[in-house]
C-alpha cells in the first residue's frame, strides 16, 4: 500500500537483477538518500496502517474481509434520501406556517420558534448526511464545504474566519439561508437530538399561546416526537466515542425511519393547522379586536353621558348629598375614560406581532390589559347609578320619582353584579378543573358539602322561612307590577306585534355564502359544488313554506350545509392528504453487486487471489449438494406446536419440545425411531439443550429446568427458579449451564447450586451465549429504560447486543440495534475467530457479527471484546422468519433459517451468498423452528418443526428408494416404533424362511404373530419396549398426582403384567 503523493523508485532501479553481471554502482550520497526515502515511506505506511487498524475492524486473512453489498448500499441510500425528503416537506410546511402566522397577533414568538426548529432540522440533516456518507460511500458523497473567497491581505482582518455550510447543498432551494456549522461531528448526535427536542417543545408552547384554536392532533404528535427524541438522546449518550463505529452508525441510520414517521405525522397535522387553525385564530382575534373596539366606543359614549349629566349637579347647593353625587359622577367619568383608553391599549397589544408570549409577560400586565377595560366600565356604570339615585334626592324630585329610581337602580345593579359574579365563577371553575366540570356541577358539589357541615339544619330552616317570606312579598310585588302594566297596556295604541319586537321574529338561518370573510373557509368546504347547489331551491313543503314566511327568509335561498356533510368532507380531505404524504414501500430484492461482477471477471481472466478461488469453489460445491436435500421423513411427534428442536453433538439423537407438555427424543436413523418421551406435567417445554458430550439433556420450563439422561430418559434433577427462565445454555465444560432470568444470568451446576451470577443492568435479556473460551457472555435483549429513566413515546425501544466479561464482571461493549432481537448462536469460524449469529423476530433477516479482541486504552495488558457486523443475510423474498437461525456444514460454513410460511433459506457464511432456497408451498406446512445435524456431513441433514406438531427430516434420498414421494410418514412416535418392530420381525421371519421379497403390511403382521416366544424376546430385546409398554409408560407419566417423580419421567422397561 503506497501513500498518495510519495515517490517510490521502481524496484529494478534500486537493485540489480539476478542475471545482471554488471556491478551496481551508485555513490554513497545516493544510497544514503535512497535508504532515507525508503525508511520514511515504510514509517508512513506503518503509521497509516496502524491508524486504520484503530478505526476499522481487523479481520483475519484476505477471505475474511467483508465485501460491500450493493443491495444494502442502494437500500441505505434510498432510506436516507427518503428521510431527506421528509425533512424537506416539514421545512416547507414550517415556512408556509410562518408566512400564514404573520397575519396573527403575537406572531413574533411563533415565527422565532419556527425558524429555530428549521435550523435544528438542518443540523440533524447535516449529521445524518455525514453518517450516511460514511456507511454508503459508494452512493452518497460527503458534503462539499463552501469556503468564502479570500480577501486581499490588506483587507483581511481575521485570519481564523469560521466557515459555514449552507443547507442549499442538503435540501431544496426553499431552505436556502439556513447555515450549518461545518465543525459538527457525529459525536454531537445526542446533544443535537436533545436540542431538537427543546425546539419542538418551544414551538409546541408557542402554538398553545393561541387559545382561540387547539388541535389535539398537533399537540399529540409533537409531544410524542419530543418524548422519543429525549429517549434517543439519553440512550445514545452511552455510546460516546463510538459514533464512527459502523454498528452505532447503522443504528443511528435506522433511527431515521422512526424519526421519519414522526416528521410525516407533524407535517400532515401542521398542514391541517395551517388550513383550519390559522383562519380560525385570525377570525377569533378579529372578533376580540372588534369587541375591544365596541367596548371603547361604549366607554367613550358613557363618559360623554356622564360629563353631560354633571352639568345638572354642578348647580346644586353645597351639602353632603350634592357632594356625594359629584363624587360618584366624577368617579364614573374617570373609570369610563380609563375603560376607553385601556380598550384601545388592549386592541393595540393584541394586534402587535412583536408582543411577548403570555408566559413571558408579568401577571399584572396581562390582567391590566385583558380585564381592566370591562372592569372599569362596570365600575363606571355602578358609580353613575349610585350618583343618579343620590341626585334624585339631592335635586328635590318627587318622592315617587326618587323611590322608583332607587328601586330600578338597585334591581339593575343586582343583576349586573350577579351576572358578573357568574362570569367570574365560570372562569375560575374552568381554570381549576381544566374544562372537565361546569359551574352548575361545582355549585351542586359545594352545596352538598356545605349542607353536610354541623348546624346547617337550623340554618336551612331559617333560610326556608325567610324564603317563604320573600316569596310572599314577591307575590305582592308581582301583583302590583301586573296592575301597573295592565293600566299602561290599556292606554297603549300599538298592537302586541309592534310592542314585542322579538315575539314573532326568528333568527334567520346562517348559510355558507352569508358568512363573514373572517370565517375559516376550510370549515365551509365540501366535496360537492356548493355554488351549483346554491342556485337550486329546497324541496317545497308546507312546513318549510311556513317557516320561511315566518323567519323572513326567501324560499329560493340556498340549502345550509349539514354537519354530517361537513365532517365527511373534512375526513375525505384528511385521507387524501395522508395518501399524498405517505411514501411507497419497496420489497427488498437481492441484486448482483458491481464488486461481485468484478470478482467474476477476475476469476474468468485468472486475476484473482487463491483465497477467492477457494471460496468460489466452495460455493459451487455446496449448492448442488444442498439442492439434493428433500424431506425424507415426516413424523407427527406432538399434538401441539413444536417450539424447539436440536440434534445431539454426535448426531445420534434429535430432541424436540412442544406446547403439549412433552419432549420427545428420537434416535436418528432411517427410519426415525422414538427413543424416549419426556413428560412435563408442570407446563410447556420451551427449549431443549444437549450437553457438549451429548450424555445429558436440559429442558426449559417457564420457571424451572429439568436435567435428563439421554440414554435412559431419567430425570436426574428438577431445578425450580423463582423467576421466569428465558433461555438456557451449556458451558463448554459440560458441568455447568446458565439460566437467563430477566436482567440477570445465573450459572448453575447439575444439582441446581448457584455457581455465579452476572448482572446486565437495565436490559431484559432474551438469550445469552457463552464464547468457546468460556471467558465472555454475549447477551441480546431490549432496554428496559434509558439511563435517565425515560421510556419511548411511540417508537420501538432500543435493543442491545452486550459483551460481558466473566473475569471482570463488567460490560465490555454495547451495540445498539432497532429490530426485535430474539436469539443468538455463537460458533468458531474457519479462521479461528468467534462469530455470533443474531436472529430477529418478524421480517428482519439474520445477521453475522464477529467478536473482535482489542486492547484496552486504559490498560494495554487487558483486552476487550467488541462486536462488528459482518453480513446481513438477505432473503430472496420478504419473509416472516420463525425461530432461531443456525450454523450448518463443516466449520460452520453455512447459515440456515426458516420462515413461518415454510420458506427455508441457506446462505454461505463467509460471502452471504444465497446457496439454496426452498419455497414453503413445495413441501406444505408452516414452520416454527429448524436445526442442523453437524455430525452428518455426507449427505447433509437438518430437521424442521411445524405448528401441527410434525417433525421432518431433510436429507438426500437414498439411491433406489421406492417409497411414495421418497418420504416416510407416521402419525405418532409410538406408532412409528411399532411399525419398525413389525418390520424387523417380518425381516427376521423372512430371512429364516429364505423369502426374497418384502412382505406386505397384513402378511407382515401375521408373520410377526406366528413367531415363537424366543424369537419375540430376541427382537424385543434388540428394539426396545412394545407399543403397549410405551403407551402404559406415557399414561403413567401423565398421572403425576398418583405416582412418584421417577414414575412420571422414566419409561417402563419391565415385563408386561
């Protein structure tokens, strides 16, 4: 490897060739200069390689270097560009919102927060662009940093001028002007996410400063986005210094999918807010401004009336009564003028776009501006009314005039006071209960609470008598008023219709075309042509005719818009908007990379390394052998779903577990023979695990583990645990195993004694694997909470792959993933390294990770493990995967995984090339799990389990097999064993009688029945217990309450009673 820009002399100019007899002459200065240059080049190359080793993963051998998958490059680049378009859409809506909000009062705060939010989005987009350029450097280039033109030296004042990158290079032309600091580093991701969350919160608060309109969709979407941003920022803080590692970069890139969903939601809701909310707020603000203007007009008019009436009290003789009249009227004049001036002041303040938001204004300023005009006007009216009553007495009016003036003034003042108190109480109840309770409900509660106090019974009786007295006087007053009104009516010349203006008048119906221009137009839109319908007359009926004649509305007026049609129109518009914003989804398809084309060309021309040729030859050899695999045996092993299955290390046995509370151990043979049935009356069997030497078998229950002997099928120990057991794994020594329980991993021996415990912190572990050197644990599972105790609002929780050192009892490395991780399988690669196969739930494909051992920066004598992503095994079609993935073949050279629909994928482990694909329809049935037999090398063999309890053996069909479809089918393990026994007996009989052909089913049974007792004992001893013995043993195992532990679990091998 040669550093660019350095000159290296050609080899033939430095040293003479072997066949050159001419002595190589060069002066000492040239030789010295040559050695100096070579030493310098060598030193630079070593430094460059060492620096690269610190940044990039170190792999073993040329064949171990991961190649760039063209499909992943394309998919990743498309995901980034889709995220970029989403940010562009949100930025455009923020610009539209800012332009629409300029017409509103107090818009400076919302404009400032919108601009700040746009800047934060630009910063996030810049970081994601740099992150994507590192991951997908073949599809996305780094941003070219713009440098300002250098001024002449005489004009340059600052030689350290800061360069900035505009977002014109990041997004469309509508965001030109937003500057991004070019010094942003990927390590600032957590801080930038936190700042974006703060900007979202500020924008959300500014939106709520408009009480005229509240959109719950906008509030909910922004609150969820803020919560997820806080959660991501809190979780990413633990990866400080690792944001250049590809695993963390891929997780950050995957977060763009979750963030994009939030951005789409906010964009759509913000668009609806611009269409509906902004006109509504503008209409409400204009309505409030009109009210203030009317209040100012009334206050001005009332001050003029007060000033006019003061001319009459000015000439009164000086006494206490006349002085009181002047005091009240002067006070009324002062308050009326103050009400008029404060109304104009409030009007100006409401319409000012630069006013501060409500939370930034002192409370007394808000009260003075919003409440003082009306309060001053009410006080002015009260003072004028009191002064008017006193003026009636001070001016020497008739007693009747003075009395009526006092009564009417008291009555109107009481009504004004009561209504004002009611309004104030309504506002108090609304603010206290957040609109969840009305004033009448609160008054009822307060009344019940008041009446429950001691002594209220007597007070109630007094109030009752007082009320009756008041009713009596009210009745007399009513009679008096009725008499006066009757006399006045008798002298009236006008009819009832002219006297009572409102008696025969009905408010006209408000139509869409009669609404004022300030009404939000979006509330009146409809999918139908309103203008066309407005020319049509409504259906005629006598009722409509009568109503129209009474209300004064012409019968030819347009039909009003119904609420149902309006809601339907709004719903259709929302659906169209969401459909326009939603981005199309693409199914992943594996493509041939350009790098693979180059390698193919090199192979053809012979220009390829030997390691590559070996890999190509291996792939070419494995593919035909895998195509020979087909289901040769189909056994109905269980009556319920097959949860897990595993071959023993020597390949002689196959253990299965099911939800029918049993685990079956088969003897791998042709045909498959049921060896032992292990009953578990306590619950479902979730997992089986063979010991490294194959003599013991573990079965996992929900809260316990059973230890069985493989040959006899005896339960040696039942280990009960107090918490749920997620998974079990053997240690390589075969004497201990681990039980995964929540956030802890417990190491147990075969007697159930706790050897050690390992704490993984805030994780809920789902599976843990032990490295072959027994030094580290690798656990997978979701994060229970962030370091700050936060939970995601709407997005998926973070999952982690954790490397735990059992020597230091510390976590060495944490790798975040977004998909739902479920299982892990650890093995040794062909080069001797440790590799981990991670399985995910749903449609996420399996991934291969390599455990690298790096020197600790603080203590060079220690090494730490770190997981590095090697391959993602992409399926041929989008598949919903089932169960865990497995290594297969010699030296774990293959990776196989099953789909829930029955699809089976087998990849090459080193190159991630798809070697073989089996469609689910070809063999029928949906799969739940798969397992590879490592002991079977020629031919290959693996097993699958399905929902209906069937277990299938996949291998190469024997030559000359004439069975139907090449597959043996049975209905139960014991029936299969019985058929095998009959077949063996028939073979013995036929061999004794020298019969050449195989007997049929009935003749075979007859031959078996006719054999002697010695022959029966011989083949029963060779094969095992009979069908009856198997059935009796299984029935005894199910009767757990009547027999002991050994009878429940051990097969009956004695004679038939």
